[in-house]
DNA sequence: GAGTTTGAAACT
DNA sequence: CAGTTTCAAACTC
């Protein structure tokens, strides 16, 4: 059987094609008759760093009756993972608790005819990072009647593709899907027996590197039956589980992966692998795949991970479309040249299940609040690796959940989502200028096409009910898993760090929050917990909002881009893109956008009487005072904390005395520690008075007042101790 | 908290 | 593009 076609190998980058690390222990690559042959083709030309699709191998643990998830692109008709009703996805998770662990992968021998192709050898051992997940596609459990042992996996011939996966250093799966064209010559056709259906598949292991490049793995060739049947000792040891990964792209499809069970056993407890035993029967509902990009049907049960397929050259506006989990499905869409990534939410049904039906978003609507935990939060975005616009390696957090939202990586710290909405052709040509955090959301009554522009933060604002409703419509509702996922640390950021980005609520009264006066709107965010009046910056007023965005962009194409950018050569790294125009504030108040951004004014500023420059004595004084104030606050806080701690500690230690002695006067609590803490407070007060150049008399007064406060606290604690004692004793 | 000041955004 | 108005945040009392 041929497994790797020359044209396939030509696509693979060196990192992928180097298979030295998997030199067949049993089957030398050059022995076609005894092992799967690996093609020795030239190093791949795939621009891995810019167009490597990413996949989150998130096939959740599933029951045998659950559907398997298929991920497809709108234009790929044969890329579905689960088009076969008997197909199953076997998930294998390979990981190391210590991070990167060498993974030995060997090419498994296929019982099918071997093609005279060999894979290039790896130049370095493949390592497999923790929590790595690989997925095997289209593996079905063949009945024993086929002459194979029960549980033997049968890989369907059609749709077999190679998927190269890797993990970033953060553990995010990165996957490269290869064109499906290679697979056809690789399948063994029509032998008539069990082997005829036991198509070989390519075993691809993934490695990780310390940089952000997607790491690619080793290739091996094996038949599913051999893999699962453990026909060799090596297979028995290493191929205990299989994984299924979907890759979808306009031109790419799937792959088959296998990993060592030993590695699996080392999975970090915090992120247990989702796997099912090989051979376990999993019924797979055929996935309906539409040629329309907007109608990709994806089983909501499984959350296969997000994938980014390498789009073909000359693709139209949307370069990549990433099918997501759940119904309505969410597809990531990458707009060429755009810093943003979008997600299209595709509902399985039209009309009634559009998010807007359950996602009223007004700043004053309390119903919004419960939604936050379930929605993808900006953390997801921030966890993304900053990338070069539109063409970069994207990292997607594996989301063990069936969420309607999707983490999208952008070059900035905001995520962009797109949901189905009213067609807005007038907006689409300007997608690259959409405000940060744009989300396309369904417009009321709109079909599944079109987009509503929503801020990324709205993802955290959408009412959970909206998604529950959507999920429920197809019988799948996974708020729990979503919430669970939301708590997962993302790129070092805990959910608590990112679920609700602190932002001042706006107070707009006349602008309807649809002009740049509104900070929320200007930041591409929906109003949430604001104090605005007649707010239109929400999903309920999608059309108005879109018009407003368009109007802003018409006036200023970069209206939604950050104002603080990199300065010219020789200037500060950060500067205001337009410069300020202050006249009265001296650029030393927050009226000044430069000062507010904590940067100095630059040559492009048109301010009058500017004092916000490097050598400005006023600025230095201001900075000094600000720093001093900050330090002072910290010291005072520390001193008070210490005082309270000392008093509490003293109370604990003296309570028996109080009890036995019938009560002590407050001064009995003034121990050495309390006295020291009190002195700290007084000194801080003195320093404060000195820093603010207070007259001596006033300084003394302030100190005395502080002393009085200390005494009151001591007395208060003493009284409380007595009260507590009298109650408890 | 109310009123004032300020400068960006919007408008003409 | 310049001048004016509108607006909401920053600031003061």
C-alpha cells in the first residue's frame, strides 16, 4: 500500500517530513515489502509559520452512542471525519507531565501492499508535549466476521488524509493538514477481504519545539487493523490508543494519528486526555456536509477542536474557515490581510435559533450577567500568541467542551468572532477595519448568512441562555462543560484574570454609545454594566451599530485602530498616532490622551504649553509625586495590615487572660509589636506630610490624628475581644 | 454628587 | 481644512 504520495511529501516542511526519529524498528523504510514505505521526497515547501492550520484536538470523551465530530470546510466535500456511519474517532492523547517528552514512534507495518515510497527521516527525535492529542480519523471497529479480531479498526479509504500536528510550547495543538490529493494513491483499493477495507493510514506523531513554530511530526504508515490489532510487540506497546483529528480547509482534509500508550499514561492529571479505548465501538452519525460554507453541519456533541486549514491561493475573501463545535456551528474565518479572525456561527436550522433570540444585550440587562462564565472570554484571546496579521501560526486552546464560541488568535489581544447575522455587504469589504473585538452576530430575523459586528468582549456578555437554547435545539447542551472550560488557565492566565477585563463603564447619554465618544464603542466593545442612557451598543441594535461602525470607518478608516503605536526612529517606542491637541492642561492631566496613555508627547502633537516631555520639571515632579503616593499607599496598607495582624494575634494570645482576669484594659494589648506597627503608621503619616510640604503644625496634627486612629483601633479590638470572650465563655 | 473644564469627535 | 458644536471623561468643589 502506498501511504505517502510524492506530492504529499513535497508539501511537507522539513520538520514534518523528517522521519528519522521514527526509523522503523521493525520495518526499515527501504523495505517496502516489510513495512510501510516512507517516501524520500524533498522537504516540504509549506509555509509552516504562516499558514499552518491549527487544530485543537478536542474530541471530547464520548460514549459509544455519541456522534463523532466532523470538521469540514465549506468547500471540502470529502474532508469529513465522520462521514461513515460506522466510522469512529478514537482519541489518543499523548502527553508528558513534565512538558516535553521524547516520543518514540515507529512506523507500523501494514498488511496491505506497501508502496514504494518512503518518508524522509527526522533529523531529531520527536518530542511530544504534554496533553498532546492526536486523532485518528475514520477508524471503525470491524466486526469479527471480517476475519479480524473484534475491535480491529478499519480505516475507510475515502477521505484519508494526512494531518501533521504539533504543539506549541504552550501545548496548543497545531495541525497541518495536507491536501487530500495524496491520499488517493495511498489507499488500498478493493482487495475484497478485510484488508480491502483496512486502509492504511499515516501515523503522524507530533512534536513540539521551544519556539512557536508549529511542530510537526513523524510519519509512519500502518494499517488500522495492525495498529489496533497489535500485530507486533511494538504496536502492542505503543499503539494502544488512537486519536482522531479533523482538519479542514478549503483544500485539506484529514489524517490519522497514533501515539504511544505509554505517553498517554503520563498525561498530566490536570488535563486528562480524552480517549476511548481502541476497539470500543463508537457509532458515528454521518456528517452532512454542505458545499456551502455557511452550512457545514457539525455534530454539536463533540467539540473537535478548532482547526485552521491552509487556504488555497486565490481564495476569496475568507481565507480560512474553521468549523467549530456545537450547533449552531461556529466557523472561524480569517480574512486575508486582516489582523482579525472571525467566527461564523452556523446554525443547523434557520431562523429561530439565531443567537439574538436569546441574547439580548443591553448594558442594563441583568440577564447578561449569568452569561459571562460560560462564554469564551477575552482570556482566550490573550492566550493567543501574537501573530503577524492574517498569516501566522495560530494557537488555539484545546477546549474540552462544546462551546459555541471559539478562541481566535489575533495579532492583538482581542479576539474576533463572527456570528451569523444580517447580510451586510457594505461592511464586509471593510472587514479588515472592523473595530477590535468584532463579532459577527445574527441579526434578528436574519438568516445564517451575513454578520453582525460585535465586540470580542461581547463573547463574555452573551447570555448563556442564548447558547443553551441553541445547543438545546439540537439536543446538546453543555453549559457545564463550557463553564468548566472557562476556568481553565489559558496561556498562564487564569479565567479570573481574563473573564472580565476591567473597564470603566461609560456614561453616555446622547450618543447612544454609537459614536467614538463612547469608550466602549471606540474600543470595539459592547456596553456592559455601563451607565449609559439609550444605549444602542448592543446586539439588540445590531443594524444601528453596524451603520455607526461604517460611518466611523468612512470618516476615519483607522478609527478603531489603537491610537498608541510605535513612534518614528529615534523617538519613543510608543506614541500617539495622531498626537494630542491640548491647550490648557499642559498635557499633564488625563484630558491629554498622551498623558493618559502614560507616554510623552511627540513631534506630531499640536498641543500648546506642553509639559509632557522628558525633561519637563513639572512632569518629573508629577511623576515623583505619583510614585511617592503609590509607595505611600502601599506602605500604609502594609502598616495597617500589620497592625491589624498584630492586634488580632495579640487578642488570640490574651484571650485567656481576659477570660481569667475578668477583662483587661486596652493598654494591655499594646505590646511591642502593636507599638511598632503603630509607629509605622505614624511615620507614614509624617512622610506623607513631608512629601506634600505641609506646615509643621499641620504635619504634627496629621500625625496625632493618625495616632488617635491607631489607638481607637486598639481599643476597638480590645473591646471586641472582651465581647467575644463574654459571649463564648 | 453637582458643576466645571477639557479636548476628542463630530459636524458645518 | 478650519472653525464650531457636541459629547463624555476628567476634574473641582
